[in-house]
């Protein structure tokens, strides 16, 4: 009886080790692929793009503000009755 329990324990342990080895291999494959894969942008590239967009938005706001302020005198105001 003890031999059967021991054999079952050994089989279960071997099966568990096999599953763990397979999971480790899959994880290793995924991390290796992730390291080699250059698809997408790096964090620094995203920061540079964001700063560029902020700069463009600031320029647009400046231009619009200048145009509105220069034409402000030409806008007719309604007269109070």
C-alpha cells in the first residue's frame, strides 16, 4: 500500500515538474520574443512625441490669441438702449 502511495506521489511530482518546466519555457520564449521585438514605440519616443504635440498646441494657442487680440477693436459691441 505504501509503495502505491509513493509511486502515485512520484508520478504527481514528475507531472507537476513537467508542467512547471513547460510554463517556464513558455515564459522564457515570451520574454525573449519581447526583448527582440522592436514593434511599437519606446517610452522616450512617446515623451518626445508628447512634447512636440504640446509645443504645437502652444503655438496654435499663441497664434489664435494674437489674431483675436488684434481684431478685437473691430468687433462691434451692441449699444445699450
